[in-house]
């Protein structure tokens, strides 16, 4: 378990980051990008809701998901722990044929962003503790910029790439459907072997399924061109947020 869970002031960072995300994807901020103003507000609202409910839930929500999160992190870092299950999956899943392994790998690659968020937060919390000790309010945009600017560029770039990879997977309906079929089959197989896999490990995979399934509605009914524009917007807005924080620090 990350040491952050034992930090009494860590919830303040979570709250500040959630507020920063709302500002980042507000109508006011997106209006600065003529290329992205055509993205419907309801799509942006769905995007923000996805960020807040699944990737950066409130402290209370995180506590409930902590065990599943730790389990999912273990699988993402060591997918071989689940890969051994592939030989035990039902024949129905093998209709995926040659796409089986690629779907499996794509699913865990997409979920990597959920895990690397923890590393991102660990770095930010170091700066947060110093600012909090000085009496600063992390929800102040200027103060939070200092927190964000404390993240090394390589970590910020990796995190942004992981986020875009997750949303790109969510925008690929065919691949997403295969990943969901595979992960649901993995869950069923794990449940049939309670002496081998704990309930917490099952919950970890279910958490991953939920992240992918709930994100599906974000791109529902959109053309490929519209989806690509949303992906471009996420990449650009996340990159600009970090660079603006660096300039202002």
C-alpha cells in the first residue's frame, strides 16, 4: 500500500487536483482553443465525470477501492500473473483468435494510466506538504500550479501519454469489446479457482473492467474524426496545463 494512504493531508491534494481538472476542462479554458470549441459541452462534461469518478475519485471513494486498486496495480505491473489464465479460458473467448494476446496487452496498457497516477501524486505530495506547512491553500490555482510544476517533465509526459492511450483504447469500439470479453472471462475463471485467486484479486480485475466499460459511453455515437479531435484535445490541454504551471512557478 502506498504510504500516501497514511498521510492525513493527502485528501487535500486529491481535492485540489479534482478542482484543477474542472478548471482545465471548463468552457472558459476550452474557449482558448479554437480547434476544440466544436466539441459538444455534454461530451466534455462526460470526460470530466470520467476523470473524477474513475481516475481521481474522492478520498472516501478511494478508500473503498483501495484493495482493488492495489490488486489491479499488481496485475498491470506483472500481467504474467493473469496471462497464465489464458489457457483455461472458455472456447467462446478464443473466437477472438489471433487478437487474443493483443487485446489482453492493450487492456492492461490502457489501465496503466490508472496505476501511474499514484506515482504522479506521490511526487506532487512532496511539494504539497511544504506548501501546506506554510499555510497555503492547495485549491488556490496559483498554489496548485507550484505543486504541478514540481513533477519532472519525463513523469508528466509519461502520465499524459498513458492517459491518451487509455482514451484511445476507449475510442476503439472493436478492440474495447474484445478486451471486455477477455477480462470478463478472466474474472469467471478466477472465481472458479478460489484457492488460487483471492477475492481482492478478482476485485482488481473487475475494477479494470469497470474503468473500460464506463468509459465507453464517452465516445458513443461519435465519428472517427470527432473521436480523434477529443483525443487531440486531451493531449494538448494536459500538455499545456503542465507547461503553464512550469512557466508560472
